[in-house]
C-alpha cells in the first residue's frame, strides 16, 4: 500500500496539478485550443521525439518488435471491445466510438510525463514511449478517421495530412541521425534541448485545456463501461501479451504502463468532425481520464513488481 501511495504522490499528483492548472486557465481565459494544439504538434513534440530517438541507444530489431507488438495489441483490443460493444447492443456509430476510445489511448500528453517521472528521464524508457506515441498518432489519424469517415477522398487527405506533420519527420530524422551517428552543431543541439525540456509542462497544460473544452450533458452506462474497458481490460490484455511475447525489463514496464492510459483526447476531436454523436466520445474521454488517477497508479505499481 505504501508503494501505491508513493507512486500516486510522486507520479500522478504532479500531473494532476499541471492538468488542473490548464483546465482552470482555459475556463477563465478561453484560450484558443487549436493554437495550443499546434504549439504541441509543430513545436515541442517534433523536437522531443527527435532528441529522444537521437540520443537513445536504439536496438532496431527491438524497434521493429515493439511495432509488431503494438499492432497485435491493437488488433486484440479491437476484437475484444467490438464484442463488448455488440453485447451492450450499441448502434453502429456508438460501436465505432466505443472501440476507438479503447484503441486510441493517451500515450503522448499523459503517457510521456508518466514515463518521465516513473523512469526518471531514462533515455531508453523514453525511446520506447516515443515509439508508442508515434504509433498512436499514425493509427488515430489513419484508421480512426477511416472508421468514421464516409468519404474516401476525406480519408486519403487525412492520411496524407499525417505525413505532412512535423511529428512524422521528428521520428524519421531521429532514427536516421541515430542509425548513421550523424553529429549536429552545438547551437542546434542546445536549441533542440530547450524545446524538448519544455514538452512535459506544455503538453500537460494543453491536456487540461482540451478537457475543459469537452462538452457533454450526460453519462451513459456504456460510456462508463468503455472507460473501465480502456483502463482495466487494456492493461490486462497487454500484460498477457507481454508474457507470451517474452518482452521484459524496462521495455515491458513502459508498454504495460502506457497501455493503462485513458482514452486519448484525439478520439473526441476526431469524433467531433466525423461522428453524429461526438458527445459520446467526450463522455468516455472525461470519465476515463478522471478514473485513471487510481488505475494508472496501480498499473505502475504492478509493472515495477512483475517486470
């Protein structure tokens, strides 16, 4: 019990404080959330991803193995949550939102700060986290939109739009510079370090501001079920798959902890544009984020003991 409380006080509570600050500031000053999102996507996240990969000791066979694991994990999650959604008798639109809220978890705004605090800025642990962040972004803005969009042209533009995002190039150049051991001038490295160090505080603040902008008037039972599915079944499935795959150590710890993250705000944002019932996605994001303070603490505690 003492370990659980220690994790909550030293990992989760600092995150809650910053997210709450963003939430309160957004309510008071009505900041432009679109601009805040662009600040993260086009400024701090690319630098953070690039430097995390550039400075880490990457085993490229492990990199491929993690991507394969994440793909299989997404497939298993899809099957399980689609079955639960059908069992609950949800209509087609809600089934898609129910499933997407479990497929798309907050590996970035929430997962990165948790990883940084749990592993004390360990470069290797963060490189594993970065792989998960990039996978989630690519998955959300490809399948996430495909599953909701009715127009093929819209799907194609959405997919091409991802490859125009700086996050993708932060990944590509980070891996390229690492693999070929390409050096950079000291002023460039210093500038990128300053940008990377701003990442944690900015993305948590933005997460709070984004949550403040989510509007819903009710909480449906199926939304509560989707939240519990994301927070409980999600890490349970990842745990079983990690045991079967033989992945262990820090890699397994980072993957298991991130698999316990709440539904990503991206799932709500996508639903606002492509779904007839965006409020349903908002319910799941809000409820899973609130409940995650307890569940994520437990998963961190369990991951440190088991792996």
